[in-house]
């Protein structure tokens, strides 16, 4: 059912974007690309920098003794980013792929899966904090009330407690493991047991967890820096606070619309809704959304090619 809803959500989201473009001035909207020109390379470089930071956040969670080189994990992080932003798959599809690709490069594969699970949760926690910052800025800049701030603030400890139960105490994982053993799925139960042990080892390294969370927070702020740079290249400069507000809350809207692949339509509608608060014309906000989409494909399509190459190499190794 979820797959069907996602397949229906994609054309619906694309249709919303097309409708928004047609309701505006398409010539003026797409005219921002010649205006940006070679500056588009800087936008790609800004996103590449956040991928590098995210990879560093993931890298520090891997055990030192069995840790692959940064040159090995960086393409995997890029592939995950590409899958999540360009394919009509769940927003965790890229995480599943990078976990599988990493597991084949480790002596203890369970540690690879555990590192991805923890890294994903820390990234999501950092995004919640980033969203909270966006709501605080929204309340300060506009006449909006503080209730969204309160809701976002409450979600921080709730998600932290949920992550603690899932990844540290692992009671749900242990219950699933016992259930699998009870019905005769001993291999799956053993795999879950190894995953639980690996999660326990990661949970003991609290400095690494704190450092990873800090890097993820820096990465989300880097996303806001990319928005600031994009608007500056478009000839519509704005302040850093406005850039943080635009990026954090449009990302929140995109995440909330998880049934629509890549948040098509949700991101663009959120940017238009926030345009008045930040002093931007609605057409400029929509043009910003189009540039962000173009950047996603510029980064993501080569990443999908890299994924195909990585899968081919693993297949050849397995055939030997």
C-alpha cells in the first residue's frame, strides 16, 4: 500500500510543481539559470562539502580497527544521498544501500549496519534541532506564535528517548530476535544478535556519538549556507537567518511529505509560503526551489552511475 501511495504521490507532486510554474512566469523562473551561470558549480561544491561533513560524521562511528578509509566511505555516502534525492524510493533507501555496500568491506558486517542505523538517527536528531532553530527564527522574524517552537522542542527529547530505546537498550530488537529464534529463523536471529552487539559497542563510545551529532548539525547549517549562496547568485541576496529559516522549514515540509518521493511539490509550496516572511517575492522562492532540484540531479545522477559501478565491482568479486 505504501509503495502504491508513493507511486501515486510522485506524479501528483510533479504536477503541483508544474502548476506552480505555469501560474508564475516560466520565462522569468528559468531565466535564473543563465543569471547564475558558472556559479552553479559553486552550488554543487557547497552541497559536496555537506556530503563530506556527513561522511565524517559517519566515519567516526566506525570502529578504528576495522574502519575503511575516508576515500572508501565517501562514495558510499554520496550514493546514499543520490538515491534519497533522485529516486522514487523511501527516504531511507539510500541508507539501506550504503549499509549493504559497506558490510561487504568489513570483517564484522553487523558493525556496518549498526553504524548506518546510528548515523541515520543522529542525522535525524540534528535535523529536528535544525527545524527547531527555524521555528524560533520564524517566531522572531514574523508575527507567528511560539506554538510550533514548543511542538518542535517537545519532539527533541521524545526522539532522543526513542533512539535510546532502539539503539542503546535495544529491548525491541531483543524481542524480535527471540521471536525469530522461536519460529526457527536461527540465521536471522543470529544476525539480529550480532547487530545488537554492534549497536552496544557504538553506544559505549559517547564522545564519538557527540562528535557525529555535532558534524551533522554543521552539515545542516551548511545546507542553509547553500541556500544563501544560491539566492546571492540569483541576484536576490538575503540574510543568513532568513536562509536558515527557508532551508530548515522547507526540509521539514519535505520530510513530512515522506509519501511523495523527494518531497516534490511540498518543498516548493513551503518555500513560497515562507517567501513573504523572509522578504522574498514568491517567484524568487519558486525559482530557488527549481535551482535546488537542478542541483539534486546534478549531484544525484552521477551518484547513481557510481552506484551501478560499485554494484558491478561487488558482483565480480562475488563471482570469483
